[in-house]
């Protein structure tokens, strides 16, 4: 997928550069061992991000390049390479880079108000509101929304989940008043954290 995306971007000029989180120690992780029924379970080479080094990405951006980072991380301790969740990696990179916006493209319209009983999309919510909703979300939406939460709590101004199936969805989200997805913003004064 990364090679295809880099190739598509480079059809418009030699701007995109593919790299993994392992390159230049961009993403570092430790083994993720979830607890299931009270026991830690080894699920293979899956990692949890422990550190982000944005040096290589910042150098590429300064050179006018578009970094396309795959969600592979170097191990913090055992020399292995880990796969990390792409939504989590994108959110961690956005926060570490001080990005203005994180955009998560998906195959749904956004975060639904009362799924599966309604297909009404929540257009905007604060980090505190999202945090309250997280336990009720479907499993596929959890990493995306946790990523949005991490990003805005890490200094990113907005995080947006939008339908990547819609042509020009990024432009519609940015340049129209109503937008087309779900936007998460930092907590407003007085919100519970």
C-alpha cells in the first residue's frame, strides 16, 4: 500500500518518500501483550508506541518532500520489529510534529451518534465528550477515535474522521462550513478531563 501511495503521489512530481517507523528510529515500540481473561497474551509482533523521533520527517518536510510512513516500529529493547496500529502511529506522529490537523480517512461517514440504531453522524465533539463515548464504540472505531483523542490532547488543534470513499473528502471537510465527518477538538474551559 505504501509503495502504491508513493507512486501515485510521485505522478505529480518527485515529492513523496516512503519510509517505515523503523527508519531513523522514527517510531519506537515495546511488545503489546493484552490481558484477556486475566492472562497476558502474546499476539505476535504487535507493538505499543513508546517514543517518536521526528528528525527524519522534519528534514524531508523542510526539503519539500511528502513523507509516507508505514506503521512499523523498531523495538525499544529486544531488536525485533513491531507492527503498530496505523491510526495510533498517525496520531502519535501528528502530536510529535505539532501538526495543525490529523485526518483519519475511513470507510464510514464519521462517528455515528447511536450506532447501529442511527446513522446520524456526530459532526463535532470535545476530547472530554469523546473520552466518555469510547467505552461504547464499536471495536473498529476505537483505535481511530483513541488516536484523535491522543492527538488533540497532545496539542493538535483538530482531529477529523472522514469518509475516504467520498471524492475530494479532505477538501470538503476543510473548506465547507458543514464539513462531512466528525471533528474532535481540545477540551473547552470547564470540561472534565
